């Protein structure tokens, strides 16, 4: 799976995700990527793109949950995403990248690793796996 | 407040001993795609254009599980899927079951912008792709030798795999025999 989230100086947010799914998946199976709110979601607070086991991400409504936790619990993006990844989905199943309307970035995962990268206007850049 | 961008190339059981020949090309691709996204944001492109641009690049990179390099179904075919969403308008588009579309993410955006729907799948999505004139190629374009081998190993072990899964060991395969799920649900 691949994905990208971005926010501009005006707070405009967007997300995109694309995938081939599982190795050896049944013909006709769809995963979380095209299910809006599961693996892909954006509103006026944040943009989220997820990766991992699609079935778990659908059941956890992962991407929408990050936005909902921000909206209803008032948490920051980082805390909301960490809560969803660590508390709402079984370990070994999910990773996500997310940005907020105020330019926060977070890339949590509960798998062994996730290929990821980010950059912000203030010059911060990160590329990581583990 | 400032611009920000983040991207991923999949998650899973990535061994700490991942060989350089597998790690370095992926890191280079992430760096390349990040630079494209940063440049687009710096030139005032809308984030919707930025995420589509970056994901198209990632789809074209054969070491990631999307576009060229997509993993295979149980019968050796590809069925690709994608979604895109704009935060301000909450408009979105999604596609699945694609077998010939080179950049699924751009077809998802066309679903968002050119139809009254948010999701098209399988034959309908393929027909829409041809109607819109997006680039398509024979399905063999998307199949890599590495993924043919991964499918072979997965079928031998009778399990599915997420983006990154360590090679199946013979003793593990033996241990899984008779288990209804094995570890197929977590890759």
C-alpha cells in the first residue's frame, strides 16, 4: 500500500491511498483503502492514510476515528492517532500517516515497521522504516 | 501554521535484517516522492493535486504494493484499489478491482469529480477508465517476478500476506498445518 497526506499554508487538507491488497487474497476481495473512513479520510481537522491489514482497519474505522477523537475528545493529532493505533486496533495490524490543519504531522504504526517519510515547512524532514 | 506532507509505502513485518538491496531502493523512492511533494506544496499546488501527484509516483515504483508491483490474488491476477479525499469539501472518490489502469489514484479522483458517486468497482470501474481515456496497459504490466514468487510461497503455506511479511520457514509451515487461520489474519 502507498499513501500520502498533505496540508497547505491555508489549512487545506487532502489524502490519497492506493494498493494491490493482500498476497493470495480471494478474487473480489476489497480492503480498507477504497472504504472511505476506514483507510482514507480527510475533513477540516486532519487527513489520514492507513496501511496494514485491511479487515482490521475497516473494523476499526481507523482513519475516521482519528478525526473523531480529535473532534470529540479535543486531542491533538499526534495523541488521537496514537490512541487509535495503540488502543483501537490489534497489534501488528496497522500504520498510518496523518497531518492536521495546523501543520502537525504524525506517522504511528503497531507493526514491526512502516516505510514512511514526511516534511514540514520549518525544514523538518524524516525518512524511516522502524 | 505551515505546509506539511507525509507519505508511506506500506507497513508490516519488516525484518531488522532487511538486506540493503531491498531497503535502499525503497528509501530512495520515498525520498524522491517526498521531494516531489515538497516542491509541489512550495509552488502553491492544492493538497489534492499534491497527494495525487505523489501517489502516482509511488504507484509507478515497482517495489511498493500499488500500481506496477501490486501483489497477486489467489489466481495470479492483480486487483488494484485506491481512494482520494478533500478535507475542506469532504468530496471523495474510490475505485477497486482494477486490472489495467496504470494509476488507480487518478481514476479515483475522476470518480470524485466526474460522477455523482464516490465508489466504482471492477467492470464498472474499468469501463469508466476507458470512457475517461486514462492510461491502461495489459495486466501483465503490473505483475513482477518478485510477486509471482511471493504468491507461490503464500499458496504453499495457504495464507495471505500484508505488504511486508518475512519468508515462510519450513518449521512454521508445518506448525500451521491444521490450524484454521494460521497467522493468515496478521500476515
